[in-house]
């Protein structure tokens, strides 16, 4: 009975599990900065309609393209 092939199949199966665990850890590690960025963006207060009333009406109408 040749068991060398059985042990190589077992080793490949172990590598497959190890690879999928590594991929899952990598995916989770990549999600953390994305969640932090989303929380940061959501923490910025939204402008209200009353805030432009405090500014002059001509402000923000023209863009100076010469430098």
C-alpha cells in the first residue's frame, strides 16, 4: 500500500486551508481602513441651507483662472 500520495494530498489540503485563512485575514485587514474612512466622512457635518446666507451674494460666483 502506497501512502506517500495520501500524505501529499493531505499536505496540499493543509496548504489550501492556510491560503484561504491568509486571504480572509488580508480581506479583513483591507476592510478596516475603508471602515475608518467611511466613519471619518460621515462625521463631517453636512452644510445647512442657512450657512450661505451669512456670506455675500457675490461670493463664489467667479473663478480666477490666472495665476
